[in-house]
């Protein structure tokens, strides 16, 4: 059975994917910024099959290489993670999106 990684596991779509993949019998890895935050990740551990086939990895989109361990050896990646940045800028047109946010290739 294939093994998948779902990035941003606590997000609405990601959590649904984790649940659906586990229900189909897949092994699932997910990434979150703080795996120790039970208030945010605890519900994922309650899904059917999670005790046997689910692992949470620490990763941050703003830290190069932090996803390497989570995706190493998987059969596929569902990349749903998104950086959480709330910049305040009076002149958003003069200050375009920072380069690190446009460097992803899809």
C-alpha cells in the first residue's frame, strides 16, 4: 500500500486528506509547525488507523530543508501547506510578494 505525505496537516483540506487516506488503509505522514501542540494536532491522532499508520513531522515552509525527512521515501505528496504571514504594508503595489513566496514550482 502506498505511503503519502500531506503537508500542513492541521488545515481543513489537509486534515480531510489525512482522514481519507487512513480510511483507505494508506500509511500517512503529515507536517505541522509544532507537532507537540496537542491543541492543534490532537484531533489528527483520533482518526481511524492513526495509531498504526500515521506520523507527524515538524516542518516550516520558511525553513529550507525542513520537509526533507517527511517526504523522503514516500510515494506521493499532497502539498497543501501555506505560509502564515500577515504583513502590513501601506503601499502593497510598490512592495510585491517577497521572492521566497514565489519560488515554489508547481
